[in-house]
C-alpha cells in the first residue's frame, strides 16, 4: 500500500516539476534568449561601425620609441607640445562656454 502512495507522490512531483520547467522555459528563458540574440546583432553592428570609424581616423597612433635619435625625439617633443596646446585650447573654450551660460543665468562668475 505504501509503495503505491509513494509511487503516486513521486510521479506527481515529477509531473509538477516538468510543468514548472516548461512554464519557466516558455515565459522566461525563451524570451531571454531571443533578447540576447538581438543584443548580439546590435553588438555586431556596433563593432562594424567602430571598425569603420577607426579606419576613417586620420591621425595614426602615436607611440614614441625609447631608442629614437635626437631628431626623432624633437619630433616627439613637438608633437607632445601640439597635443598639449590643442587640449588647453579646448579646455579654455569649454570654460568660456560655461562662464557664458552662467552669466546668462545671472551667476556672479
């Protein structure tokens, strides 16, 4: 008698867990996998755009050499000076725009 009761309980539990797994798959995992597929497509498009922009980038990557000659070091120094001055100009332009906005708002800057 107990064997029959335990057999029914085990079969019922297996059926319940199968139903629960099927519902979980249908409502959670399948839409998640579909969304991950769409995210992978977007990531692929983004990677293609990044590669295209890197190819269109005009300035080559600048990396000074340790064993450079004096003339090459002078070129490196000039390039570093140009980069720093361009950065300082952009920084000053940002400050000027910020101060102009603050003055429009009536701030004392």
